[in-house]
C-alpha cells in the first residue's frame, strides 16, 4: 500500500467542520458572516473553559472535605 493511499484512509472529515469550511468558501473571510462565526467560536471555547474551571473547583472542594475525615479501623467478629 502506498503512502498516498494510507493518508487518504486515515483522514476523518467531521461533517460540522466541512459545513463551516463550505460556508467560509461561500462568503469569504472578510464578510460580516465570517466575523460572527469567528466570535461564536471564541465564545464557545470560553464556555468550555468556564465549564472546566467550575468542575475543577468542585473537585478541589470535594478533595478538601475528604482530607478532614479520618479512617477508623473496626474489628469484626467471625
């Protein structure tokens, strides 16, 4: 199998990415439409960042609560 054949088989094209690429080609990078798309991408990523930051805070708070607990050994009769 040639290298060109392998490259074709390993490329995965996301339908959403293809859709936005087609829109970019149709409207061009200097259109107002493209400006809105660029800003929406930035806002989407900021939303993901906010979600991740909140989740990190929750996990850190849970970790602090668990640190104060002590383990007690309990003997069990057979």
